């Protein structure tokens, strides 16, 4: 039996997804057989140490993985249609209008030579030609009220806005098109703490108002605690734990999640993921068996030999660890305290 979120119909469903980077040094499997559903109206926090594949997975949701990366296995179902079977043009039509991506640096997505109102007009009219320029500008102005930006800033060029305003504009562009799913990759990393807090308040407000579906990729555990309904934890290209936010914080099951959270005694907004002892593995030569075994205090013989599958436990939580393979009963052999 799953939680309410687990039981709802997924908006986007990733099944057995593999993304490989073909580098000179060899193949890097940045997303390794990941299964994940994103449910309408939820905020899903996607966390894990640097290099574990979060951005690659986020890009794959829009089929945006570029050379030397390639989606080499799996399905990406959006409303039940497999994005991997669509033409580039069909996927292009989905991007923006249905699925929007917001990056750490909004300047990479904004045209420096175009005023902000033109960005709105162009993207609204690209998806609906029946909307006049005047109507599109009016819609943008209303969104600016909602986003807390003075309407006259619509005439500015991107470089004239602050980083926080640019990030609001990106959210505004997604809302202007009624995007059903927004993937935000470290959207607040370049903002100072005060602006970040304001931006998060805005996201919270929008989440309530619009029933927004958001995948929030972040290093910041505080943001996850504030905003996420569910959390997906990645380690070395694998999804290792998936749970509603309260049980996950209350009782992390996967030893990696446990170690991540135990390095965070008080969760505040500025709480970055601390790096625990040891290094994440080199994905060119990943460890055998469970990829976490060289750093795991509970590692058993089987962990070095066989990769644990992601299994669903009672209550709908999912975890990939041999400690939980027997009917969800933890049988840890060691009491461990993390430094
Ligand atoms: N363009 C690329 N070419 C080769 N390898 C890449 C490329 N992009 C990512 N990788 C590799 O894929 C793995 C996952 O990278 P990714 O950027 O998805 O991780 P991440 O979790 O988003 O990290 P961060 O928290 O630092 O943003 C890493 O090992 C990285 O080196
Ligand atoms: S499978 Fe083994 S090594 Fe991996 S996290 Fe679980 S106990 Fe640790
Ligand atoms: Mg990243």
C-alpha cells in the first residue's frame, strides 16, 4: 500500500532509465536504471552529492541530454506518451508549454538582446498564435504583480534585472504557458540568502495557488524540508531512497540518506548537503555490488557482490539496500554514529 502520492496517477514516469556519457576516458553511466514517478501537484526534492546524476536526470525528463550524453535505455512517459518515441519537433512543442526547466543561471535561458516583455510575447505566441501581443503583455504584467516585480521592469533587458528577479521571470515564463511540470535545477544557488528566502516564499505561494508540480534539484536540505512533499535520494547514478519528506527526515532508511541527514543537526534554510567521509565513486569505474559499499558502515558480503534492487516497503517508501530486502525489516548489525 502506497501513500496518497504514490497511489495517484503519475504525470511523468521514468522507467528503467539509463543515461550514458561517452567520454574519452570511457563510459560514465550518470543515470543507472532509474524508475521514478512524478505525481501531479507534488514538489519532489531530488538530492545527492555532486556528480551523482541529478542534473542529468532532470535534463532527461525533457529529453535534453546532449552529446556526449545519450539516453541508452528506458522510457520517459509524459501523460502516458513515451518522449523517446517522439520526433524532436514534437518534444520541442512539449518543452516550455508543458514541461519547463529552470537553471541555476537564468541568463543561459534568456536572450540578452531581448526585452523581458518580448520574451513573454514570443513564448506565449509560439504556443498560441491567437493571443495578440497586447494580450500577451497584459498576461505578463499580471504575472509580474504576482511575482512581486514592478510592471515597468517588463521593458528591461535581462542584464538590468537582479539575479532574484531573473529567477522570478523564469518562473513567470513557465506560468505564462501553464507549464504542467517545472524542473528547477539549483534555482537559488546564485542568490544571496535573503533573496533566496523571498524566492522560496514565492514558490510556496505558487505551489498553493497553482497546484504546481515541481521537481526541485538542490544541495540545500533546508529547501527540501520547507518545500518538498517527497524526496528522491540519488547516489552514483542510482535512486537509493524515495519517501515522503516527513518520514524521510524522521527516519532515513538507506545508510546513505542516514549519513547525509546526520551531518545536518539543525535543518535551516542555508543547510547545504555536507559531504560525509570518503568520496563518491568515480563513475568511470564504479564499485561492484552496491555502489555505496566502500563508505557504508553496515556493508555485508552480499553488498560487495550484488547490486540491491529498489524495493517498495510497507507505507510506499522505496529503498535500495540489502538491509531491507527481507519484508522491509531492517536487520542492521551495527550501531553507527556519524562524525
Ligand atoms: N557533458 C558531460 N560529459 C561527460 N560527463 C558528464 C557530462 N555531464 C555530466 N557528466 C558526468 O555525469 C555524472 C553526473 O553529472 P551531473 O551533472 O548529472 O551530476 P549532479 O548530481 O547534477 O552534480 P552537481 O550537484 O555537481 O550539479 C558526473 O560523473 C559527471 O562527471
Ligand atoms: S546494500 Fe549494503 S553497502 Fe549498500 S547501503 Fe545497504 S548495507 Fe550499505
Ligand atoms: Mg547538477
